[in-house]
């Protein structure tokens, strides 16, 4: 499992998914433990630890990450008894549901690169850790998030499921609309579609565009609690240049979509922009999508700056899609 979600498309100067800087977690001095303090029912080697959470109440939707990116949850641990508790190799496991539908989360989130964390808790001591909220939240809306922690590597049979270790708590987070968001597909109840892409690209000859020098991403999302039939589908792209009255239209791109998409499932497909904007300038790409013989519907717009300026970074090797299951990629 990855410890930091990669952005769907990485063509901006500021990465969509950040890694925490090296830091020393907030540690409080040991305090006297009284017998009146409630003792939680916990498991494993964290049975003498009380956990609590702190998380922002809302995040803005990020189309390039197909959800949220670079957001962290603070996990406070307190040793409520009289023995030293080992807490090295602390991992977090998340689960997330939206309107009762579960979406994929990382169940083995480690500390960020360079983070300095204590290996033990003295009696009465507390410490606050940060862990990336590594969940697929592909639609705006309210999500119910549950968090567990465990302090040792686990075998493969356990590491990919939540509910292992100490239950740290739960919280709700609102993912708010922010520009380009998934849109419902009229012919398939519960199915949503989104086209997104990088915001900058260098000038390229037409054959380089045709070979995939720049691609957009078409994502299908099942927001319902039942499987949704998909099957043969297609997408088409219109490219407008600022100030030009007519668009350039590429060919219709057939998509090899699955026959069905499971509840909470996400399918990601790359589509090359063949209608090549070879000159520098501002462009807008409009994506349209249809299942079978249904009419095409707009599924997103991407503002594209074609420029040779060194102040804008385009790195096609970062055009990566998330690897959290059950996301399917083509």
C-alpha cells in the first residue's frame, strides 16, 4: 500500500499530494494517573493506550487527485497505566463511507518520509502523530471516516483490512465542490463520470499529441450500493483556443469499460488529446461521454496553458493513477 496518494495528473508547480516535513510529534510530560480515569477496552500491544483524533471538518474537492490530496489526521495517544508502551512502527488504517457506500482506503499508513517519532510512551505520557488521510473520496459529499492504529507490521492476511489494532475513533468530513467535479451519467443511475487533466503542457508537434504526449483522464465512479452495468462506452474531446469561435474536435475514443462496476468502484482510463494545440496559448478542453447508444453528456472541462515558460512544470512521468483497490485502470 502506498503511504501518499499520487495525483492523477502532475503538471502543476505545486504537487497535489504533499508529504509532511520531518517533525517531532507533540509530546506532553507524564502526568499522575488516577484510578477514576476510564479504562477503554482495547486490543493487542496498545491495550494501555487511549487514542483520540483531530481532523479538519471539510476539504475542497481536487479533480486532479480524484478526491482529496495531502490532508492529514492528528492521532493523540496517551499511556493511561503504569508501564512503558512500545509504539514504534505506528501505522494507521482508515475506512470511509459516503451515504452508506464504502470507498477504498489505505489500511497501512506509515509516517511520512523523514518524520521523527518516539518508539515508546512512558506512563502518563501523551504524543500526537500525523497520518495522511489516504482514502479514495471521488465525489463531493459527507464521508464517515473510522481510524484504527497498530504498532507493528502485520502479515499480508491482515494488513489490507480495517478493524485491526486499536480503534482510535471516527469523524465526519465534508468534501466540498471545487470547480471540475464528477457528473451523473443520465443513462446509468448511481454512475458518475469525470474528465480531468493537467493544467499545463509544452508546445508539441501534432504527431506527439497523437501518440499520447498529453492525455486526459476519464474516471467512472459507482456511488450506489449495488453494481452498475457499464459496458461499451466512448468519449470525445473538443479543444477551444481562447478567442477562437470554433473548437477543434478529435475522433471519438472508444473505451473498454467493464461490464459492471462494483459499489464504491472507480474505473480510470487515459485518453490522448489528438486535436493538437501546437501553438502557445490558453485552451479549454471539453470532455463528453456516453454509455452504449445513449446521447453524449459533458463530464468536465480542463483549462490548459500551452507554454515553454520554465516557471511551469510538465512532467508526464507523474501522470499516475491511484493504486488503492478497487480502483481499476486502463
